[in-house]
């Protein structure tokens, strides 16, 4: 049963009402917005005049409660009135609706009213029209804040500047689904002029006499109302570029502007006109430009938003373009149907302010008293040609290796546009997210897809590209206005594609120790417009598809993934060898087209397969930079004109020198000078390492045909000092892979979640640098058995590593190499096949291994031929590889110390500082002849003379003692024996026996069972940091 309330007049100065508290409360709890609610008021039958119909009106809600609804508790009220709440309404507006103070009305709430696309109104008096004509811009900007509902035949009031009241009557509403409709920002409200009697008659005589268009009426958004001389048939069309349809527009003389529409559109505009088949017949038609939404930012306009023509301009037939006092742009064009033009579109020559992709209101220009104007112009019918490929951007022609990504994105858009065509309202925009690292080509891909759909006759989409990183530092209110403007502009030109590039710069993930309010606020604003899970009052996004690019889904705010804004996520991977080969070939071909004098060397043609092999891990941007550097090498070589500009493979080799790809510029890679020849012993271990790491890269095509899964993880374990880390250093140099070394304690962090994030970041860096070897030294400190850590930090690290190595994410192009001396402490889940596939034992060197190690170390120092390496190897039983290296280096230091001690036996004269033998000298001439020399000056002069004398004697004696060069200091057996007397093995026999038992148990008795807690039969306790 509808609620009843009494009318209480309050000066609201709008066509809205304040609801009683009993109705206001539930609406606020349900989150109902005033813009999407209509209030139906019905005057109770007892108070209506006999013979008249019941008064029923539709009004809007202010969003506020009636302050006077507590009048029911007023003790002075009569008992018949007590109990009725009040509904507040402006007294002047109530009078226009036929309501007065204390009238009893029934209140009904209407939630499902249709949205009006156009509303035609007329002023009640000529004075109202004059006020509107003077304050048109103010009425346009404040109309929706004063009027929410339109009802055919009902009066609506608008207050100008809060003082002057303007009364309007609703004439018609489109679509005609009911008597009342809601007004939205997309509703076109037109006001027909109502002039005084004398002015109206003069204007009518002028129209009938000159056959020109009368001045247009004032428009609030984009008026569809025309004077009496124009027909009621009007259509809303979108202006298409002629190149999309392959039309060659004929030249015109500037007086008769030509346009082409579909046969259906032409029949709607001129139902009584027959199409002339013998010659081109054009019918005069009125085109009215509907201005798109204005850009809210004046200082920083939208990148793709061209300057819009001023909306206050009228172009009439035979009038100047500088006419003042007009409020819209009108053009008269001559129209003819064309079979290639789709319905709802028009193709015309650029004229006035009408440009490509504009939206225009079209109506046939039929003056009163005749059937319209028809002209015949002998121009050829526009020929049809294939769509011009020269208009395509470079990214469309030269995108290689991403055909599957382009196809996936195109199919997504076509499906969404087809789905939108079957419904009228779509809440939440259809979104596609393209992710990839910097330089992967995300922007080029989305622009190429947008261009392809623009040329597709099924879609003919408009593209709005925005780089949102430009607005990352703008205030929140500015970003909110821009987000709303981008959506409105895309919806205005629908079907359209909205591209938001670098979205993570605007709504990125919240950063620790930083204010996250701004990011969260902008994210919620974004979701309110673009999310399908937003409230049902979200804007209608029919015909709009969202493209966004980001580094990854994790780089966006978590609310984005929870709200399911993006229906599909497409990841752009680094190009493989075949894709790199194709990209290189296309880029080189493009360069040859620009620099026509440059050619490929016919004697040494480019081997794109070889260059692609050498550019593993390069992105498309890296390959483009590499080709540019190679072309620069050719230009430098042929600058003097002595050599022809021929591009060869050597230019690419020179271009790769000191060239760092984008993926490696932020990755700290380790360089090593250790080669396989520097390692002695460990023959079997080195062989397995080369098979696992070096061969798949060196012989990639062969291993690509292998049906077996290749190993991607190795564990090096053994006694301390037996070469585990040295082997990893040799891998960094010899295997041709990028190398990232991680020490155990480096990734551990006391904060919960920080250690797992360190592991994820580490694997992301390795993936960006692939093919890459990720080396974990002291692996037992990172991944011990779970359940044995009181803090739980390493347990979470182990869980994260299990996921990264062979869980939901897996590895591709990343090899894990771990080293430890205690494999028994490592969690057993990491040691199974698929993660650390094979364990390589680095044992204590035997006699042959020790000989090999000593010979490898002896290559770096000078050893006397008399030294017996085999004897030294036999006397160093129990020494590790590190001990043997220290033995040779200490012996070399012994040689250095011996050479310093024997310095006094050096050949040649030695001048001693304590030699006080005086040197006789004579001072000749000058002012010093009579000058008295002090004792200190005389001693200094004597020292200089002695130095000069000793040098002269050395030169005189040099022929007698010819030196053959510096003396070579060699390591002899005596030096090694001296060092052996003071050295002991770094691993004692007791420790060696204990580790040997551990290694034997690790090999023979491996199991996945966890050890029992320290107390027999006890229960282990876990304490986690909070």
C-alpha cells in the first residue's frame, strides 16, 4: 500500500522533493542514488474536483529527508492530521503541478523507469524563452541538478542563477516506452523557441521569402528540435573517414558539399524520393553537429582528443562563419545513397567543423510549400577501391611473432561487440588486459588491434588512446574527472575502443611505508565506472571495449583482480628464435626501404637464424635498437665514400658490443673469469654440468626435438673446499648463460611476507634475463626441512620456492644450481625429480685429482721444472682443492719474501744515503759568487751532487754489465716443503668421517620423512612472528 503524506511547501528552487524520513531511511540503507529514482505523487481522490481526473505527477528526489516530517508529533495538530508525515516541495513548482499546502498525496517510488535519449520541451511564455536564450549555458550546466524526471504534458521548472524561474512543458520523449522517463547525462533536451507575436510574424515572412534556414533554437546538450519548416524525421549518424570504406570522394566547387549514406538511411530521410540510376542526384539535407563531451582538463588535454570547434557557431547557407549569438553548428549538405556505407553512418567531405568520427543530427531540408530541393550534379559516382594500406601504422605492418596475440585480442573484441549488439544496456565495460615487460610491444599490439577493428566493416570502431602515466601525479579530483570524460567520449563515439596504456602507473599496487589512500581512492573511482560488479546504476557501456596495458597483473591494485574488471588477460612473452628471426628480417627490410642506397652485402648475406641465436632474451624493442646500431656501423664505415654501404653480419657483431637489452638493465649479473681449465679433478661433475647447462643452449635445435623433459635443477654437495662454488663460477663464463648468484641469508627477512616476496622477485629477475642460471650458495640456510624453524620464516621460503621451481608457475629458460655441504638439512620436497633433478657429489680429491688440481693452479704461477707434482700430490693426502690452491699460493709468497730479503745482492751500484763523502765543487760567476752559503744549503747541495755522480758512474759501467732483463722468481721444491711444514688440512679426519657418513646416508637412505622432534615422543612447537 502506498504511503501517504501531506504537502509542505519549502523554497527548494528545483523540480525535486524531500521525502519523509520513513521512506528516506530505507533508501539510504539500500544505497539508492537519487539520480536513478523517480517519485510518483497521486492526489487522493477525495480532494480532487468532481469531474476532473486524478492529479498524478512524477518528480525527482533531492536525496534529502523532509525536515518537517516530524510535524506529526506536534500537539497543536488536530487528531485527523496527526500521524501523516510531510513531503517538501517548492511552492511555485507545486502550484504549477496543481498541488497546494497540506494536500494529502500518495507516494510511490519508481525504480525501473526508462532512460530518455531525447526530450522535447517548449517554454510556457515568450518571456521564459528570452531568459533561456540569454542564460543558455547556465541552464545547460545546471539542468540535471534541478530536473530528474520528464513526463509528457507535465511542467518542469528551472531556476536561473537561483533567482529567476523558467517554466517548461514536456512535449515528447524518446523512446516512447512510457509517459515518464529519467534524465541522464546522455539525454538530449531541446527547447523550441517561443517568440513574441510581432517577432514571430516577421521571422515567418523572412523564411518564406528567402528560403533560408531560420536561426536554430537553443540546445542544452545537442538539440533535436527544428522550426516548423523542417520535418520531424531526423537521424543520428556517425561520420566515417572515406578511407575505411575505400571511397574516393569527388572534388566539389566549395558551394555544394557532398555526402553519402546507406540506402536505408536515405529512404528514412527522403521517403518520397526515388533514386536516380542514370546520373548522380543529391538531395539537400541538414547536418547538425552534436558536440562531444568536453575535456575537463584545460591545461593538460587528452592525448588523442583533437581541439573541438567552438560549440557557439552557426553556419547557414549564404551566411558568414562569424555570426554571433548562435549555439550550435549547422551545415547543409547534398546527400546520395551509396552501397558501401553502412547504416547509421555518413561519409562526407570535411566541411566547417564536421570532421571524421563526429556525431551529427541529420534531417531532410524541406521548406514549407514544396517537396524539397533536388539538384543534379554530373560527377562520377565515387569509385570503390581497396582500403588504403598506407594509412596503417607502422606497428601493424611490422609486428612479427605475435600473430596469436593479435588474433586473440581481435576475437575478444568482435565477440564483445556482437554481444553488445543483442542487448540495450551493459553495466560494466568489457576489458582486456595485455601484460608484458618493458619493450615487449604491448602498446604496439593494442594499437594494431584497434586499427584492424577500425578497418573491419563489421565493427568500424573509434579508438581513444590515453597514456595514463601522464596523469599519475594529478590530484584525485582531476583524475576522477578525466576517467569519467574518457568513458563519456568513448561512449559518445561508440562502437569504440578505449586504450589505457601503462595502467599500473595510475592504479598500481600499494607500496609499503607509503600513503595508500590516494591509490585506493583512484582505484575505487575506476571500479565505479568500469567494473561489471559495480552497482546496477553504473553507466551504460554498450558498444565500448576497454584495452589496458600493464607490466603484470600483480602490478595493479588488488581490488582490480577482485572486481573482475578484465575478462581476459593476454601475456606478451619474449619472442622465441623463430619470432626473432622474422622480426629481424622485417626491421631490416623496413630500414632498406628508408635508406635506399644501403644494401645487404651480396658476398656475405645476413644469416638471420644465427643473429636470432645470438640475441636470446631480446625483446622487439631491443631488436629494433640492435638493427639501428648495425645500420649506424655501416654509415660510419661508408661515411668517406670509399666503401659502399653494405650491411653484413659483422655489423651486427659490432653492434652487440656493450649493448645491454632492456630486460637486463635492471638485473645485477655476475661476471666470472674462471674457465673449465682452471678446475682440476671433478671430471664427472663437470661433464654433467656441461650436458645440463651448456649443451641445450649450444645445440638448441637438437634438444628442441627431444621428447624428454630436460633437467632444470642441479644440487652440488660435498666436503667444504672441494670446488662447488668454483664450478658455479665456471658455469657463469663457459655455458653462455646469464648468471645470478644468491647467498643464503640475503633473501631472509624477519617481516612476514618479505622473504617470499624476495624469492618471487629473484625468479622474476631470472626469467627476465633468461636463459639464466640462478645459483644458491649455502642452500641449506635457505631451504631447511620444514617444521624445524621456530619462527616459520624458512618454512614460508621453502613453500614459495616449491611453487616457483615446479609448482603452478614452473620454470622456462631458468636453471637452478644449488650448493651445500649439508644436503641432509635440505627439505626433501626440493630434492625430488622435477625440481633439483640431480645431485652431484664433490668428493675429496684422490691422487689423480690432486695432481690435476696442482697442475691447474701451477698454470697461474711460475713453477720450477724441478718440482715433482706427483710427489707433492702424494704428500697431501686429505687436502681439499682449496687447500691445494692455498699451498701453491703460499709457496709463491715464500718466493716473494725470499727475493725481498736478497735485494742487497742486486747487480749495479747502490747509492747509500749515509755516504758522507764530500764532493768538491766550484761556484763560477753570478751573484752567488760573493754570497755566503749556509751549512744546511751546503749539505743539500752535496746530496744532489752525489746523486748526479752515482748516476754518471752507473752509465759509464753499463756496457761492462749488460742486463738481460728482470730475474724470474720460480717456485721450487724447497718453498713448497717449507709451506707444507706449517699447513694442515682444513677438514680434519674426524670431520671428514662425520661428513662422509652423512653423504652415504643421503645417497643410500634418502626418504621423504621428517625427523622426529628433539624430545622422544614429544610434539614440536611452532612460534610465528606477528
